[in-house]
């Protein structure tokens, strides 16, 4: 409706009210998503401060995983996740990822010895 006449006002108002109602619903959904994201970020931060989150610079990774493996995580299924521009993983995820490699090394050592 480009040129609204006096007779068109009720329809125009109804259209505007519907659009405003739709926008309110979208804003409420976005607020809910934002709250959920903030909750997840707070959980990650809390785990990080407890030492439960591992970052690429963590000394616990020395000898287990190279930084190039972490940064090429899509190629080798490395369990690091990107959140807020930072890479992180949990010790549990890292253990699950490393276990098959540990088993292969044990078998290799047995065949060599």
C-alpha cells in the first residue's frame, strides 16, 4: 500500500499491527537465543577457570597433540571447538579421541618387541 487513503486506514493499521506483533515474536526468540548463548559461554568460562577446558596452549597437550593438528581439526577430526574466536576442548573429548591412537601404539610396540 503506497498511497493510503482515509478509507484504507483500517486495513493499513491492521497490517502494521500484524507486522509489529510478528517483530515482537522475532525479538523474543532472539532474546531467548542470546540468553542461551550467554549461558553456554558462562559454562565454558566456569569450566575453563576450574581447569576443565583445554586450549591449544595448554601444557597438558605437550607430546599428545601438535598445534598443527589442532588448527587443522577438520582434517583429522580433532575434538577442538571454536567458540568466541577461541579453540577449546574438554579432557573427556580429548581422551575419547586419543584412545584409538593409544591402542594402535600399544599394538605396534608389541609387534616391535
